[in-house]
C-alpha cells in the first residue's frame, strides 16, 4: 500500500509549508489598501432644524 509510505508526502508537506512561511507572508504584508481611512474632525457639524412645509 503506497499511501502508507510517508517519504514523498512528508517532503511535499515540508516544501508546501516552506512556501507558505517564506514567500506568501511578505507579499500579503506588503499589500497597501488603495482607500486609506481619513481622520475626521472630533467636533460634530451643527445642523439646522428642518421646517416641515405641511405641518
């Protein structure tokens, strides 16, 4: 039963994790969002009451 021989599967597992841990994280961490959040003023805008024309 060849599936019980861990030799080829273990090397595939090790190389896969090496790729995941060395190549992919820097690419993900280098990603910059195109829409950076802007800092809003702390003071709230003053609103005027709305006069309802039908009331």
